[in-house]
């Protein structure tokens, strides 16, 4: 076999043809030359080996038609071809990811460099092409890309789990927690999701569908043994569903509702996993995808199972806490004695546990008649927001009643005695309190005498809607034990006929994202606007307008004087 080079005769100092041929054959890359028409005039042994073609068969062939291919195995057009451009313009070209057709029909990814062959006068005679096989490099690059994609996917799943854990621990309200869960899953993991919870008598209730749908909620339906959902609920299994499983005839009311939702939303792949605690399965989480090219796989099953476990623990904790809250709230309300019936005074009270945090606390109100016929009012708050604070509140409330009844003295003296005795006969660490006497005969005039131990000031609203805080007599809260003789003072304020007095705890005027001054201003404006309403309606309106998200419980005590008295 002979492979021909252009003649080098007449060029002094150039090696002969055999030496050039040997040099080409010894190169570590494939090399071929073309003439000005693009026909192959020479190829080295390495070119033949890389292309899987005998060199003799390559000679005289059109290089573009023989070798150049696109990624889809199609012949590339001649006009944008880099090598044809070298012949046309006489400028070198490179191609880092070009594709050549092998003799066996396979495609060979190559990195190539092409340069024009130019004689002394500048005339282009042809092209020399040097190319190397980059299959190994591309495979390594693909592996690295695959590993990077796996790491990115792992990081995305880990981030999703972290966010899910965070939102599930931010609230103890079951419905809110599950709604937040659904909004995180969709669309990052699935196209839609739903949650079914067990209720009494082996029934299941659909409580969440994200995005919302007609089947988002409904009456509880029985789930018979052996059904798909029952397998998940009874055995604690996670189930992966394909198109055939989804299209299967439903065997229960809940399964029928589930299939209707699958059909309406075009689900082609789904996972159902239990919401479980260590002791029981509380419900099931269903996630679904609608793209046939992106079905769930085993990795998704592992992830969704983990999500279901975390959601189950959150639901279990929320339910347990809800039961504890109900017990504590019932205890709190039983500790708050009914208001006395005083002919010439109208009184109303409210107690609300916190809307966020879901715990009762140490807030309380009280009202009772003293031996001298005067009505005593109390509003207080023991430090803490739990059952212990509620128990400590009961201790302090009883002590205040006892000391106030024992001697008909000024409120400041009673508060002094409470402060001195608190550490000795109760477990209360610190507390705020207002003790007040509503003094005056049935026909008036009336006045308020009170002592304030670190509590928000009383609010007085006159019948014409003028509201102001009674900020006199502010003293230190109870339990500071500063080792100094107390100098608590009484404050006295005349109260016009028909006026309304509002005592409250700080949960009414403090809320996240707002300061105390804003809360006090809001309460004053509200009370002034509704002063004309019946007293019960005033209390209802005040508590109805408490900002959402408050983290403290609220006690409210309101008193209204008769409108026909002599006034101050």
C-alpha cells in the first residue's frame, strides 16, 4: 500500500517523501490531507485506526461526505462546515466536539485542528486535518456531570426535608401544618398532593389537597380492609403506583374519590405513604405527577416515606398538645370565678388562650364584694405560659382574695402584703397585678382607687367616647425582692356616670411585629369607637379584633357604671 504526499522536489532542505510519511505515521493523532476540492489525498495509519477504515479506501474520497456527521448521525451541510471553510477562506479552524463517521457505522467524537496547505506564492493547495479521539474525555465529563446532577438532586432533597421539618415545627395547628406541607411539596416534588387523616370508627377524612380541588375536604368515609389506602394505613407500607394501578377500579368510597382526583388531574405516577408516629398510623400522604416522562422512582419513594414520617410526628405532637391544651384551658376557666351580681354595676369578662403557641398561661381576672360593701376588681398575669403558670395563678388569686377580705384597707397596702407573702406561701416567681376598689353609693358619685404592680394601665372610656389610660400609681411588679422598703401608692380617679372601665392583660396589646405603644393606641381607639354598645358587645368586639398571631393569652375585665347616677 502506498500513501502519497505532494512532491517536495525542488525544495532544498526538505526531507524526502519516505521520511515525511514515517513522521506522519508516527504521530500520536490521526492526520489526513485533502486537495482544494476536499478529496482526501493522504491519511496516516493512526487516522485509519481511529476511523476503522483502510487508508487506501479513504484516498480520493470526499472528506466531508465520508466523515463529517452531526450528533443525530445525519450528514452536516457543507456551508457551515469548518473544514470546507478552511479551503474557502484559507484560515485555520478548530473543533473541540466534532463527530466523524467510522467504517463500522459508529460515531467517533473528535477534537480536530485544520490548517490550509499554502505554497510560497500564497496559493491554497489543500487542508491538513489533525484529530484525536475524545470518547474517554466525554465519558469522564458525562460521569462528572452525572455526579454533579446527583449531588444537586441530593442537596435539593435535603433542602426540601429541612424546610418541611421547619414548617412542621412552626405551628401546632394540624390543618395549618398540613397546608404548609402541601405547598412545599408542590411543585418542587410533585404536581399535586393530598392528605387523608384517620378519624373515629375506622373512617378516613380528606383534609388537604394542593392545589385546592373540589375533593379537598369532605365527610369521613369508611375505608374497607384490603383496599389500597387501607394497606397503607393498616400495614404502614409506602406504595408506588403506575398508570395501571391508578386506572384500576376503585374498591371503596375513599378510593373512588381518590381515583376521580387522579383522573381529573391526569396523574400517571403516584406515591402513597403513611403519616405515622412510633405507635400508630394517623393518615396518609399522596403525591402525584402528571408527566409520563418523569415518573416517580425508588429514590422518590424513600424521600416521600421520610416526609410522611416527619409529617406523622408533627400531626401526633399537635394532637397531643391539643388535648393538653383543652385540659389546661378547662382548668383555667374553672379557676376564674363567676363575676358577682352588684345591682348598680355591670360587669363582663373574657379569657382567651393564645392563638399561636396554643398554651394557657397565668393571666386572670377577679371581682368580689368586700366586707365594707365596696366592689374589688383584680387583673393579673403570672410569668409563664403553661399549666404551671395557671396553677401558680390560682395560688396568687386565692391569696389576693384572702388578704383583700381580711382588712378593708387601701389597695396599695393589700398589694404590699401580697408581695411580702408571695415568696413564702406560693410558688409564684413574679407577677403583675392591679387591685382596684370601685367606691361610691348606688347613685354615685363614683371613684376608682387602685394600686398598679407593673401592669398595663386601666382604660377609662366616658359615655361620649373619650378614652384615656389611667397611668397614675405605677409601681414595681410583684416578686422582685429588691430588699428595700416598699413605697407602693394608691391612685384615685373620679369616674363619670355611664363610663366604662377596661382592665386587661398584655396579650391584648402586644403582638409579634408591633410595639406596645401601637397596641395601646389601637385598644384606646377601638374602645372609644364602641363605647355606646352594651358591655357584653364591647368585650366581644375587643377580643374579636385581637391581631392574628398573638403569642400570649388574654384576660379582660370590663365594668360600666349606671348612666343615671350623680357622677363625679
